[in-house]
């Protein structure tokens, strides 16, 4: 990947996962640059299709571009940090991230965003005052 493009993506993300909002400096696992539409599905390596993802979100997302809304079971696309506004789709309830839309609920499910160990990690960071939402 072009170093200038990589730098643009990192700067734009302000050091945090664009899915779960965890800052890189509060996680031991190196964050990665994610193709929002995976290369497998012919997603280009361009600014508009790239975002910063924490290790856990990225591993769970893999090449997925859609998921099932746990509320109604319908297939919906995943959250796209380039076209969607995070606060219009997600909200905080303590250390848990709530899906306000079908897109967000499917994303939380596919990316394992509220898995107990991940929620506990955020809770500990919040209690320590190092992670503010
Ligand atoms: Zn994440």
C-alpha cells in the first residue's frame, strides 16, 4: 500500500478503531487497515474503501460485507465508516455498544463487538479513566 495513503487513513481515524472506537494506545494488539468492501469482493485499495480497525474487529469481520440483524433476521450490509456516521448507528450503554439501526446491530454481531471479554476490557479502561466515549 502506498505510504501516503496509509498515513492518510491512520491520521483520519485519529488513532482509534472506526468500528468499536477503541484507541490503539489502549490495546496490545496492533490495529490494521481494513478494506471496508473486502478485496475478495473487488473492493479497491482507495481512501474511500479503507478504515482503521482494531485487531479484534478485523479478525471477526474478515471478508464479510453483510450480516443478519439479530432483531428481525434480515440480511443487511455492515457499517461503512466512510459513508455512515457512527453516532447515528451506535450508542454507548456503559461499556456496551448498542446498535440503533439494523446496520449497527448486524455489525456488532459479525464483528463480535460486545463479546464479554471485549466489553470487560472496555469497562476496565473506562473505570481506570483511560477510555472516554
Ligand atoms: Zn474495533
